[in-house]
C-alpha cells in the first residue's frame, strides 16, 4: 500500500511537470557555427521523452532476453547434470549386479554429462577400473582423489587397500595413518592399522594408535589394555638380548594390563631367570602360582623350575602348600614326584584323579608310575593306549583359521593378529555354531 501511494504521488508530480512545460512553451535557440537553430520547448520535450522511452524499451528488452538466455542455459545445464546422475545410478546398480559391460558403458556416458563434477566421475571410474583390473590406472585415480577434500578419504583408503593387496605394508600404513588422522571412525580402519603394525613389528605405533582409538571412543578399555599389552610384550622380546632390564620394565607393563595371562607370565619369569636373581625368581614363581594355578601356568612353571634347578621335592611341596587340594597343584606335585622317583607320593596324589574317563595327561602319569615303580611294561603300555583314546586336551587355536599351535604368539602361524585362544577344536566349533 505504501509503495502504491509513492507511485501515485510520483505519477502526479510527473503529470504536473509535463502539463506546466506544455502550457508554458518557450523558444530554444542554438548557435552551431554560422547556423542558428530555433525550435519550441514542446518539441524538445517530445524528443527527450521519446528518447527516454526508447532507451527504457531497449534496456527492458535487453535484460529480458538476457534473463531468458540465462534461464535456458541453466535449464540445459541441469538437464545434463540430471542425465549424468541417472547414468551414475545405472552404473552403480550395474556394479552391484556384476553387470560389467553396462557399468563401463554408463560410466562413459556419465563422464560426458558431469564434466564439472570430477568427484563422482573419479568414484565411478575407480569402481570400473577395479572391474577391468587396471590397477596402475586405478592408483592414478586414487592419487587424483586425494587432491580434493570431497574424495581424499576415498583416495587414501583405496591406496591403502591396494598396497595391502601387494603386501607393501610400509606404504599401506602411511596411507592408512593419513586416513586415520582424517576420519579415525571409518569402519575396520583401526583393526587394519593394528594388523599392519603387527605385521611390520611396529609395536610403539600399535600402542600409540590404541591410545588414539580409545580417545576417539573407537575401542573400549578392555581392547585398549589388550592391544597395548601385546605391544609391551613384543617390545620386551626385542629388548631381551640387548637390555634385559628394559625388557623387564616392558613385560611388567604387559602383565599389569592383562593380569594372569600365562604367555606374559612365562616371559616375565624367563627374563627374571636371565637376570640371575634366584631369590626374585622363587618369589615370582610362588606369587603367580598362588594367584591363579592353571594348566598353562603349570607347564610354564614346570619348565622354569627344571631349567633353574628348582625341582627338589622340598621346594615343590612348599610351592603348592597353600592350594594343595586343587587339581593343578596335585598334578604339579605328581609330575615332580615321578621325576624324583617318589612313587608313593605320586600314587597318593593321583589316586583320586583317575576316575572312569581319565585325561590324556593322567594316563601318561600312570604309565610312568607303573613302569618306574613296578617295571610293569604291560600296564605302562596299556595306559599309553588308553591315553590315545582320551579326550583331546586344549591347545592354542586360531579362531579365524582354526589352525592349532603349541605356543602363543601375537601373530598366529596363519598370519592373524591376536587371534589365538586356549581351547580345543571341538569347543571352538561349538562356539562358531
């Protein structure tokens, strides 16, 4: 309403001015050289108004035509973009359906329509090159991707995966580390970098990555402690020959992060034995046995005791006195009783452990006792045969490949990181089912 009022006022003023000019004409004279031109002010006004009108009309038509042209160009551009996106969708559907010919054909059409949007073109081109198995060209596409903010994460991920396939773990880690700094929460990225760190034995980097992953809430406290303990354990192994004291510091960190884990305890005892401090070694053996006596710890301690001349029955009895009623303590006592030819003590402790279905280990114990105490080879062989039919005992098994091995390692014999579990093949199959 306000604008309309202003327009009316302006129109009235214009009419008043024009009325005044036309009702009060005057003569205008112009001297140009020797010539003199005389005309009425009314004529001048008509010519002036006509010129203004013509200029207005010209400007109006110019801007109107320019706007129409702009709309036409934009409309044409959007049509091309729309067609490009449609071909992009067709290509991605074709890739999902493993229709390689259609994917390649749609990609070529898409690139002719989406020249101004290289990110989509690069993405689709990378998928097409994977299909065509043109890996050198694919690497070049990934290199182009990392030059743009829109596609750099895809580029780094592609380069990491390509180098992993080629077993070039060094470059795979460099690209993966860059990707981790850009977006640490990419699915399975942390696990991939941990795997590469383990394969390249870069344990300090494994520890650092685990701390960063925990700070970004990618892993929980248990996973943090698990992976860092592996790192400290492996560093201790590396330091063992050159600096046993530093090795001891690292294995203590591993034990603290993952308490009562037999492989760490084993290495702790081995380092302590190497430092030739028997009193400390004895103290540690008693400490660990009192904390958590189990089969793995028993096999470790048995080996340590023999290697360090600590297999006298007096020491063994003192070692197991606090948990003598436990099965593992009795087995430790039986083993060293047999070793020390103390058949009475061996029989006394094994009598309640045979039962109707004795384990393989109990059968072998009885075979040794029958042969050693009574020289009864027939009974000894019978126990050996019975051992062969006894239930399968636990071992270290890779939960990914189901392959077994005697000793625990941070990277299994099948090449998988921290995949070993202490179980039997039968139990592992039941868990999988």
